[in-house]
C-alpha cells in the first residue's frame, strides 16, 4: 500500500538515499530541500524546493505545497554540522546549529500536525553525539548541544502525540559516508537509509520516543 512520505534535506546524502528507497517501494515521496540536485531530479519524486525550514516563509511555503496531503511518515532529516572547540569557540555557528538541527524540525512538525492522524509516524534523524552519557571526547559544542536539544524535543513530542496514536522515532543514522563528514564514515548512505526505514516501518507506539542506532541498538541519553 502506497504511503505519503515527507523527507526534509532530500537532495543529498541520507535524505536522498531514503527518498530513493521509498520511491522504489512505491511510496509517494515529497522531497523538501532548499535546492534540488541532479540525483534527486532523476528519482521522479515530488520535489518541493526553495524551502528553508528555518524561516517562517519557508515553513508557510512547505505547508502550502503539502495542502490536502495526509502524511503517513514525516522524516525530519535536514541538518548541519559545524566545528567548535574550547580554543576555537564560535557562538554564531552554535546558534546556527540550534536553529537548523533542533528548532526547525519541531517547528515544521508542529506546522504539519493537521496532516497527521492515528497511525502516522514522525521520525527525527539525530546523532549519538547528542548523548550526554556517550560523550567521551568533548568538543563539537554546537552539534552536540543542538542534537541533545532535538532529542529532548522529540521525546516531548512523543508524549504529546501519544493520545493521537502518532509514534515518534529518534534515530542515529550511524557514521555515514556523506558530505557532512567528508565521506569518512564506515557505512554508505544507502545502507543507513535501508536500516533507518526498516526501523521506521516497524515503529510502534510501544517504542515511541526511544533513541535508537540505525543498527537497532537502543542508545543512552
């Protein structure tokens, strides 16, 4: 049965790989991005470009483009990585990451609530770098803080949507070979996408709000 799936940041990396898998499975994919890419254009999915979900205008444009669409799965994938250290501290990039990684996904989800119904699912692509327990190396202040903030926001959403029977998945994709890490990961975007979508497909209300690695492992907060 075909589903309506929304994917942010779908023009490259994990988002593009997930769009490809969903399209191959016969789902109707709505690919949200700021700028499309040749690879995304080739998929034959519904591309909604010029969407900046960090702005009120971008959120409004996304809502307008998706008018009348019942969402079965909303995948909040878009994110950025900057690098700060204690000796090279940069407040502006920390704020930038909070805006893109933590706030924007929740703002978009809230704006699309009327498109969700019982049985719908919302997924957040976060990172184990947002785990306080797992932080053994320090640094990456903005990325770690923004992903920790996303995690707690997603958990609150899971609690708030429980009555509507809308499940929320919180996922670390693995160390993936994408532009974000200069392709230095240990798994491909395609492998990560397959794993993530498998978890999303099997997501139940019993596991709503659980922080998981794409390999299925439950991660510590």
